[in-house]
C-alpha cells in the first residue's frame, strides 16, 4: 500500500485510492484520536506509545486496502504479493513463471501491471532489491563479497560484481571501502599509550 499505491495513483488519476466505509472510517478515526491524545498528553513513554498506535493505524489501513475490489486495486494487491515474495525470498532463484503464479496472473498480465505499478519489470525489480540488500550487507556486515552475492541470490560472484558495478558505479569491494573507511589502529594505540 505505501510503496506501490502512490506511484500507481499518479499514473491512474487517483482511481485506486482507498475509500473507507462508515465502519472503516470510524475505526481509523478512533486510532487517529488515540494518537493525537497520546501526543498531546506527553506522558512518560508517549513517543513509544504514539509509534505503536501509528503502527496499528498503518496495519488497519493496509487491511482495509486489501478489501478493495476495483480492478486497479486488485491488480495492485497482486503486484504487492509479488513484491512481498521478492523481498522475503530474494536469495531463492525466482522465475517470471513463479511470480506470475503468485499473482494469479499470466506472465504478460504480470509484466503489464507490475511495470504500471513500479516502473520496472519484475526481473528488474528483483535485481534492484538484491543489489540494494547487497549494498546494505557490504556496509553493515563482515561477510565477504562471495558470501554477500550468495546471500542475495547470485550464484556467480563475478556476475554479481559486474551487476553491482553497473548499478552502483563501483565494485562491491570499493563500495565497502567507501562506506566503511579503515581506521589506523596503530595511531589509536600510540595515542592511548601516550595519554
């Protein structure tokens, strides 16, 4: 809902926006009022409670959106299922056929609605998610490049390095160096010893 719907809405003139019935609107209003009251009262822990209520509101709206039965809404929900599968199982080999089955669409229908919703084909989207996750692993983990490639679904580390360079402008190793500059431990030791 939060990633795909705004982009889809721009392309389709707001035809897929969420409309709440009276019951749904009342539920959303109750959550917003609780959130507002928590924020205004500013009791100890109000920030954590406000965040929790906001999370509850987000889930509530997502569930309401999943009940949308307009053709654009249904197509968007199917694309959302594919996006969820990609993000959950990006290390697994995924084919267009598997993604189409997940969405309960033909391959051609999936290609059309996926591109409308995301601006990319499912394969391009999968590649981007894998490379973004690889960048995060290179930045935040001690895994070597081969381990990172495998963790994000690339069987061939050389192919991974080539695609990473194309997308990021630098090799995975250079990217890691830029994100995590090495520290001169000798100077730190000397400073500590002389202090």
